[in-house]
C-alpha cells in the first residue's frame, strides 16, 4: 500500500491522553498505520498527498451497536409510533420474509451511510437468520464497503409459543446456535491489532433466549477469546420482564450469568440504577448508548452522566435503522450531549466530551483502544477529515465544538486502515445510486 500524507490540517483532534488539538500539522500514513505527526513532514516517493488546509481531522467515529439488516424497514407504518415490544411485533413478520440478498443489501446501505457520517468501525448485532441467511452475508458486505467490522452472532431461541416475543419461525435451536457461533468465530474472527473483522457472541436479549443459552454463550465466548454483547435494561418493559421472569433486575441477571467484565458490552442500559452502574464500573463492562433510538421508541434518557462519572465505559450506537431511522454517528453524538443537558443541566456534557464518546469511548467499549480511537503515532490510520469551510460551520468560533453543535454531518474524506473509503464526500467503494435503486425494489417486494 502506498503511503499517504495528509498535509497541513487546520486542527487535529487527537483524543490522546492530553486531549491535544494541534494546529497546522501533517499526518503520514504508512502500511495502514500512523507513522508520523508534525509540521514540515515530507512525503516519501510515490506517496499520495491529501491537502488538509481548512479541514479538521478527528479519529474515525466508532459505532458500538447496530442492526444493519433493519435498513430496509425504515418508517414502516404500524411501527412508527410504537413502544419497543409493539414495534418488534410489527416488524418480526416482515423480517421473516427476508432473503439472504436482503441482508447483504441492507448492510451495504447502512454501512455506506455510516461511512459518510465519519464512521470507520461498526459493530453489528444480527440475531435472526430466515430463509438460509447467515452471518457470512453481512461480513462479506462489510468487506466490500471497506469499514472495520465487529460482527456479532446473535440469536433468539424462545418464540411466541413459549412466551417469547418473536414468531416461532424466527427462533433457532440452542445447540445449533452455539455450533454456528463456533463456526463463524473460526472462519472470520481476527484478534490482530489491525483486524478488519472480529466476531462476538450475542444472544439477542433476556426476553428472547433462555438463561441456559446466556450462560453457555458466555462460557463459549471466553473459551474462544471473543467478546459478548446483548440488549439490557432498554426500557421499563424490559425491567418489568426481568423482575417478573427472573426475580431480579437486569444487572443482577447479567452478573449471575457471567455477563459482566471488560469483554462484555450491553446495548442501551437506559434503566440501570445506581447499584448496576457501580457494578458495570467495577467490572469494566461497556455500554452502547443509542440516544436517537431511545428517543424514537420513547425508552427514556440513559444515565450517561452518572455512568461516565462512575467510570463506566460508554460508546455510541445508532441502533437499528428501523428504530432511528438513520445511521449518522455525528447526529448521535449531538443527541447524546443534548439529552444529558435536558436531564442534568446545560453543563452536563460538553461537545468535546460527546466527540470523545464517539471515538476513543467506542474503541474502549469494543476492546480496541490500544490501536484505535485516537490520532497517535503507531495507531491504525482510521481518520475522518471534516471541512470547516462549509455553510453549516459558517459563524462557528470554536471549530471543534462546531462539529457537534453545528455540523457538517457528512465527512469530506475518510480513511480506514490507511485506505480512502470516502473522497470529497463520495464513497470510493460502493455506488450509492445503485444501492438506492436496489433498496427501492427490495422494500417494494417486502411490503407486497
């Protein structure tokens, strides 16, 4: 891979330990990593030069929770104004009609949107596999897009006939689930620092799988050296289900089954109480905060200020496109900041802290902070470059804060492992117009 010199950036938001923001520096990328940062850097022979005058460089944004397959079911009538459980009941029958090709297309569309919003790495929680679909489909779609990908092999095993939410046609046998987890990990998981694909084990939620599967999944993941992910304490219904079905709150349920630790991250956690926050802080358990989805479904405001103050690792997630209904990580960062101010006052979260959660915070949650999440020599070259001279930024006195408070929400250039995935606001890896056309065909079929 040829070297790249990003030359003379207006500001580089490093997210290093000092949270330094040097002006006028250049960044040399070699072999997928940041080789040098400084003024008056010279490009080696054959290097590509990217002029960054007037641009702001940040670490690539990191998305810690998504359901990419949902990208083909946005704004579905009947689910637009429903709470979580009613929303799920509306959408499960549609998802049951998905073909494997729908999972590929939905992933490509969702990943393309993430890339254009400055995202360089995303996790994805796929927990249903109708009509021959496999996790492999989404992993291959991610490779085509060029984003770093943390796939999670989700699952549901308790259908309606056994008191669960999903239709029986969408649940799987638990032994088969564990067997396929092993297959996918062996086939795709890469533990190396530069890994483009990692795999986690991710039963969908406490109300769609058994306690036994939750416990066995944790044992399997630790035996294979991969992370664990699920939904937890998403709303009042979720907590009520835990109390009535298990006789304990979600945090206790997670602890009892081995679902706390630095190799675990939970999505949402809107209704964690003080004891549960302390448990997550003590055990280094991560949280994927999904502010727009939580607003869309009326789930509430997650206690992110209390989590951060206690030392909980918190990253951002766009959640599924059917409950957001977008895939824009800068919008999530802004919404996270605003919600904490609504709940706790105007000084509860700064724009820079929101950007921190979107970058190094996400890297910490996904176990990648040693190599990703900040702009430092030796780290992987996952970088987002934003144009400070656009109309949304006009009149902004503090350009770093303006990224969150004002815009833009479309990245100018995006590098992943040193490769340019977005150039001048356009994807280099996929054809957006063709994806739009294919999506129209797929949604018409699914709605018919």
